[in-house]
């Protein structure tokens, strides 16, 4: 469903009189769903697990056990970084 919606939006943007020169998509579970084959460039935004957990807990209210279960179903940060064309370390604050 995510890829279908992205494709529809991409086609809409492409059909504009002045289409944008860049189309950026934020895709959950990108590598796990085999999405890399459809994109020219992939940027992985990752953070240290401790920081990721703090953000997860703040956003969801779930505990460490739930965080660990979700992370276990995903590729490791190392594997995501290896597969990406660029990696942004997101350990800082929004500021």
C-alpha cells in the first residue's frame, strides 16, 4: 500500500507543468520490503540504539521489551548503513 501510494504521488508530480527535479520518499521498513531496487539513491537515517529507544518510548509510551521485539524484526543498523548510498547519523537534537 505504501509503494502504491508513493507511485501515485510520483506520477502526479511528474505530470505537472513544472515537475520538481527531486522526489523524496520516506519509507518505513524500506530495506525489509525490498524497496531499494526502485530508487536511484537511498539515504539511511540512523541513531544509536539507546537514543532510538528513548525516542521510541517518548513517542509511544511502550517499554524496552516492545522496542527490542520491533528491532528484532528489522535489519540491523549496520546492514541498513551498508545498503544505503548515504548515511545520516541522527544522534543529535532537533535544534
